[in-house]
C-alpha cells in the first residue's frame, strides 16, 4: 500500500467544516499516525480522508462526553447545596 501521506493543510482543508479546531486536530492526527507508521490496527491505512473524518467524530463525541460529565458533577454539587439550604429552613 502506497497511500500518499497528507500534508497538514490537506487535513485542515478536509476537516475545517466538521472540527471546531481544525489546525490542532489535524496536527494531532498527523502526529499520531506518523508515530505508528500510518497503520489502522495492524493494517496500513488505505484512505486518510476516511480516517481523519472518523478521528474528528470520535474526538467530538469524547469532548461532548467530558462536558456532560462535568455538567453532571456540577449539578450534583448544586443539588447538595439546595438540599442543605432546604434543611436549614
């Protein structure tokens, strides 16, 4: 497999409409796959465009889960404060 490795500008151009931080995301993607020899599992990558699209989708999902997690923690703290105030009254 002789897939042509993408440049940073090619990756940014491909993900600019689906990533909130295309430059940083593109750099992370390129760094990661440069470090593992452009393999997906044990197999050589066949299509970087598909791989980076999946990368962005997973990254967005992970970030949303972190936001939801933080929101739940904050909500729990607020619920405890509310309960404490109710008990005082």
